[in-house]
């Protein structure tokens, strides 16, 4: 096995005649070699193995004092070695040089180098190119030389590569043109490739324009670091006057400042600090930047930011990106880092290419952006920067058919696409949401660890996330979740309306009633927040009374209604929840109609406590029906699409983190292990029979009093229709056949036979 050979050979060569057992090298450090490796690798055995490999295949072919010094400096700067460990490292190199008799083949060295780079990139971070840029007189050469010495890397000054014609022009005080710089920049770009392949370097180069920097970007962005030195004109002018023996004329400063296009990336340093302080800042920043991020997030609105903080606090190295929109979205990622300095491991970007380059491969990127065409545009911008096997996760409320289309499109390009529904709002995203990933299963497996880290935990401590199914299954389930959410909210609104308008209860009494329900098997997130809302005061009055009664929506409820119609699934109560929001939006018409019709609902005149008891039962029945209908839609689409959805598991991941979490959902986890239809479960049948009389009375009495109950009424109609063996639909079929010759089937003939009658003839 190739990797096995790569690992075995350096173990043999590096240990040589040192017969101490391997476990001593990694545990008690009884040998200089073992002590040094153990210290260098922080006691992590996989790094010990990689470092053995490193010494055997990489150091020997390159053995020189310079290379040994570079490794020594690298380990020191990475913060992985104390003074005593430095001494141990010197012992390691000395023992290694003494014990190695012959060099392995160059091809083996190359294989080992690539193996280590892929297995543990942090061992090879010194292979970078660091470009110190700025106008003449900013201190590029001084800082570059000091930094190169600190990192153990060779130093190069770009001025040394200028052709004689360029030098003569600058000596005469003539600024260089872009054409003058073209060959010079291309030559530097070629050298940068060579230097990177040879182990890295520090380059001092003015690189004033972005187009110059693009030319110099001849290696992967992950291997090139920019350091921009900036300061006041007066300070730079003084330095130029004090400088001797340089061909650059001080008179060229103003032309350089006019040409300068400051980068919005890289390390920015103020040259007013001492050279030693500047180098320390560069090293500190490089240490932070040189570790590739495990996971990236695009879109740092409320949800994206909350998910980022959620992951970062769990120790995940994150890259954050938000678009730059002048005046509205500027330095968004950087501000998050500044606002949370206590949370390590985050890098901020507003340059998309730099963001992608900062990620480990295969890259894992979560899109938290507005659903619709924006997602397609973002994917289009990302594609040139991605490689096969990279994973894109769409965490927005995308339409499931769009997700299916994107999954197929990206699969053709080798990109894994995971459409993921996320529920929980800002609080859920921060503390742990419910997550519904679908799409490419291979892609899901690559990001499963991160989704499980982010997700809420159920009562058994399991993450509230699981693979849902192929293509758009994850977003479909989230769409249905939102539809149930609409109906649950509307049902509570109708309970509130009956208590306040029909029973004339004061808000504190309504809050107390809901709080009592919360303690009596009706516990749910939505009921809990409704209690808080009913008690929230502002300016001496109920805040709720100051909120305009126009309910808004973002479209997922409507999508569910369309899906139900497409698949022929009765969806009455959940449809009515969407329509209730629609009619609420017509505030002006409602106010005008109330005046014209002089509509005043009647007041309840009977036993209020008895009514509340029946209302509680009606609310329970309505909730059971809402969930039954939502799951029925999921079942119908799953069967048609071949998704093989696990409804018990879907209920489980909805038991925490999401908006519709409740005691009822906990019950559904068990029921859906054995039942296909909720309303046919024996325990549900018994309860619904008990609720039915009061449910019917609540609807009849309330509608009779002039109070609209769209979800309650539709739910009751669904319940009654669901258990009606002989419906009047036979008349509808006869009517259809009468005016349109649509035919009909008969109860006294085979089910696949169709008939037509000439109804107008005797």
C-alpha cells in the first residue's frame, strides 16, 4: 500500500540503530529523538508519524543548515516549541544527520511531501510566499529581511529584478508605466512559482496596483500572504530623504501614492511602529492565517452570523464571507470578529476568491442567503473557484424543486450539493437549530460532523439532524414544517381571539390560561412564546395592542399549498392558515367593510370555564389534525419521488431546536414507528373521539357569534370528512359527466371500468 510504504520507511530510517521502543518516543521521551518529536507535535501521535516521514523523506534531500534553521524557526513561530523543545529539535536533526546513510529517491521525497501536505497541512506551512508591499520608503526591505530571518526563509527584493532601462528611468525621476512594469512583474511571477516549490520566500515589492498583484498571484492563494505597509506622507518623505545609495528618486513618492490602490485583504501595518514590532505583528497574523479553515459560511445576516458563532464556539475553524455593498454591507465579516474577540478560529473576508482559498479541501461552504435567483448567482460566482468533491450547503428556505435542479446541475460538475432546511430562528441558530439536510448523500457525509455540531440535541442527547433524502427532500421537509408552523400559529391566534373577543378575558388572564395549558401536556415552543407575548408591557400597556394586525409571510406556506394541490393531498387547515395571513394583509378593506356591515361579534353569555375546557380540547384536536395533514403530504410526495422518508426520524429532529417542537412531536416519534397515518393510531382515535363534541360546539358557537375561525373550522371539516364512508362526491362525478362527459366509475362494477350516460335523454 503506497501510504503504508511512505510511513514505514521513515520509521525505519529515522530510528536507525536507536533500539528504544516506539512507544517511548511518543510517550515518555526517554530518547532525545522521542522527546523532541513528542514536544514538537504536542503529544499527538498522528503528527509524530507525519514528522518521522518529514525527517526521512524531506530533510535528508535538502539537508543544510539553512533548511534546519527554517524548520526550527517554523516550529518556534507556530507556538509549538519552548526553549527546551528547541534544544530537543536540534538533537533530532543531529541524530538524523548522523544516522542516515543514503538519500531516498527524489520521487519518494515528493510522494512523502504530498502525503504530509494532505494528511496534516500545518506541518508544511512554511512553504508560503510572503510579499511585503507598499510605496518606496515604507520599509519593505528592512521588514522583509527581518521577517525572512525570523521565518528562516530566503529574502528577495523586487527592485533587484528591474531591467536596466527601468532603473535608469527611476534614477532620472521618471515614473514607470504599466508597460515598463509588465516584463518585470511576469518575471517575478515566474520566480514566485520557483520559490514556492523550493520551500517559500519573503519578497519586498511595491505592488501598487491590484492588476500588478493579480499578475504576481502565480501560486495558490493559500500559499501567498500579503503584508501592506502604510504610513503618513510626511514620515515616508523623511525616510526617503535619509536614505542613501538607492536608485529610487524621492521625487517619485507622490506619483507612487497617486498610483497606489490599497488592498482590502492581507495584513495592514502602520510603519510608525518599530521594525521589530512590525515583524512581531506579521508573525502573529501569519500564525492565525496559515491554518486553513475547516468550514466556510457565506451570508452573515441574523441566521448566518448566529450559526457562525455556534460553530466557532465549538472549536471549528471558520472562514466567513459577506458581500461588499457600499453604504449598507461593508466589512461585515470583520465586524463580527471585532465584536467577538473572545471566540477564536474565525477569519473574515469580503473577497470571494480569498475566502474560498482559505478553506481545506474538500471545501465545505454553507450558503445563508436569500432564496431564489440569488442562490443561482452565488453558485455561478463560486463555480470557477471550486474543485470536484467540494460541498455546497444551501441553508436558506429554497424551493425544493430549485434544490433538485441545482443538485443535478452541480453533480455534473463534480460538486456535492446539500439542500438543508434550518429551523429555530435566531435563537435556535445560535444555540442549536433543527437541521434537515437532503441532496447528495456523499456530500452529506462530508459535512455531517459540522451539521451535528451545530444542531440542537434531543432528549437522548442525539443531534436534531439526519439525512432526509435525495435531491430536494431536505428543503421539501422544511417547507412542510413551515406549513405546520403557519397552522399552529393561526390556531393559537384563534384561541386568543375567542378568549379576548368572545369571553372578554383580560390579557393577564389569557396569559395565565395559556401558561396552565403549557403545564398540561400541551407544552410547545409556540405556546410558550405566546405566554411571554401576552405579558409584555410597553409604556404602561400591552405591547401586543400596538402591533399592526397584518401578518406577513415569506412564501414557504404557499409553496406547501401548491405542492398539496399538485399531489392531490387534502390540505384544508394548513391552506386556511396561509389564506388567513392573506386576508389580514387587506387592512384598509377590512376596516371599511367593518363600518359598512356594522359587524360586531356577540359576547359569550354562558359558563366561561366550561367553554375554556372545550376550547382546550378543540385546540388539541386541531393540532393533531395539523400534524396529520402535514405528514400526509410528506408521505404522498415521498412515495411518488421514491425518497423513502423516515417519518419517525423526521419527528425526532423536530423535537428540539425548531419552531414546532412540542410534547406532541415527542409522541409522534414513537407513533410513526408503527403507524402510517396519525388519525388511524388507536391512541389518537380515542382522544379525537373525546375532543369531537366540544370541538364541534366551539366552532358552531363561535362562528354563530360572528367570529371567523378559519383553521379550526377547516380542521373540523377535515376530521368529519375523513371519517365519512359515503360522501356526496358521487353527485359531483355525475355533474361532471353531465356537462363534460368526464365519465364515472360504479360501485357495482370493477374499479378500472368507466361509464358515460346521456343524462338529458329519458
